[in-house]
C-alpha cells in the first residue's frame, strides 16, 4: 500500500490530505490540524504522514479489531446498518495559512473574516473529497471551532462531526472525553488507580473542560487543575479547585511529582520536553492527546524511560479514539437516513471500545513492557 497525498492550493492557505492507500478498506478517515504559517513544507508533510499513520491509522485499526473481537456484543442490533461490517483506514489533513494575516484570522473563529476565509479554503477541499468519491472523509476539528464541520459540509457530504440537525454528532470533543473518563474508570475498577487524587493538565481546553466536568460529577475525586489559559488570564479557573502553575510546552514539575493519576488533554509533545524522571512510584499517566509520544525509536526510548515497573502510562491513541469511533457511527447513521444522531448510544459505544483496549493493553504490558508497546505490537503486526 502506498500513501497517497492530495494538495489543495489557494491564495489564502494550502491544504494537504493523506490516506493510507488501502483500497480494501471501506474508506479512510482522519481529522484536520491547522499549523503555523511559516511551517516548512517538509515539516507539514511529515506531520501529515505521522498523524495519518500513527494517530488516525492506529485508532481506526483498534476500532476495527474491537468490533471483530465482539466488544460491542449486547448492543450490536441497535447500531446503524453497515457499521459492524465497515473497516476504516487512516487519513488526515493539514492546513497551512499563506501569511501571518491569514493565520491570525483563522486563529479566531470570532474574527469577522473567519468564515469567508475558511470557506475559500474549504470549497476546493470539498471538491477534492468529492472527486475521490468518498475514499477519504475528514473532520475539521480545530479544537474550539464549533461549526467548522458544517462549513465544509456546504461543499461535500464526506465530512463528519456536522450539526445534529443534519444527522451529525455535533462535534467529537465530548466523545473523545468520554473515552478518557472510560479509561480512568476502567483503571480504577481494575485496581490500577488507587488514589482519589487526580491532576488534570489542559483542563480549560475543548476536551479538558468536559473531562473536568466528568471527574467532578463522580463526586469522589480530589481534582487539581492546570492550564496555560488560567495563567494568562484568558480563562477563569474554578474557584474551589486546587490549581498548579503551568509551563508552556511541557508538564510542570509539581504535576509530575504528585504520585497520583495525571490526565493530560494538551497539544502534544509535552512529555518528551518534561522532567519525566520526577514521576513517582504508583503514578498513572493518561496522555489524552495526539502526538503524545514521538514516533519510531525516539518514542520507544522515551516510553521505556517513563514506564518503570511502578509507573503506568496509557497512550493517546487508546484514550482519544472516541472521536474517530463516533464519526464512524455518524456516517452510517446518516446513510441509514436516521435524522437524529443517537448521542447516548455513541457514548456507550466509546466506553465499551476504550475499556476493551485499556484492559487488553494493561494485561499484555507484562509481556511487552508497557501498554504503548502492546498497542504498537497489535497495530503494526496487522499492518505488516
């Protein structure tokens, strides 16, 4: 299989879309990421390929395998037609603004020129997806950008995460958050999280706010929060929660040394830049974000340094596959003509699939060394 990359060029931005080239799959799916306007072409394509293979590809592989392993037995008859038979591959999109001015506009969905700017990029992007006749489907999930999927939907049906009135799931952040809390609850039930104290880094982000609400709804957790937005004054932190100071681009030392459960819903790359040797015995680290661990040898070396016998690290692909899973449900729901997307059902499907893999990978960690290598062994062996 050869990776195929499509280029969409406009005066305002360039977009590159990759898919894994596996014609045996029902389609390829992935999200979109906005990068800096000065990002070099080589770096953008490198990130595109990495996200397509090691994030979207792994997530869709795990979903495929979980369905085959009957992880959804008991609710299979309730799922939309075609869902259980589908096998989805990896895809991805990278968008690079053409100038600092365009980057500024696209960084703020409230900017008066945002809609006209993004539509000028989405129109040819949608045309390209239509030309591929559905082989690739995307979710333009720019974090806080509610409604962006609906803008792309004006030009193509091959976009997921659209508004509920159009039969969509309304955005995938809440479903990804459900996967994170499902993993946390599974680890607690398995006796792998023993402390009621949990630190949430990235608690003010699109997914972090939902994870925070879920943790607080439990009522039996001592939650400590941390986010750059609290420090720069752009968000007001909850007054009744303990707060740690944040550090740009890395996890703060105080969070790492707390020897409790730590959940990170951040941008990516923080672990490798942090003083991870401070992580104490008994810690459980949930890296609930893309690009959490470098690819290749660098990632293996890092995770082996961090995953000591008394430290458990769960990789982001397992924790955040809920968005990809819900998007798959949305597509087959829309194809069946179901007017109202079944949100409770989607959350239950995510809980079951994430719980399945958390149990499997932690059980196999004794043989493979850690859940990350157990995941790699599973996904890479299938791709070989």
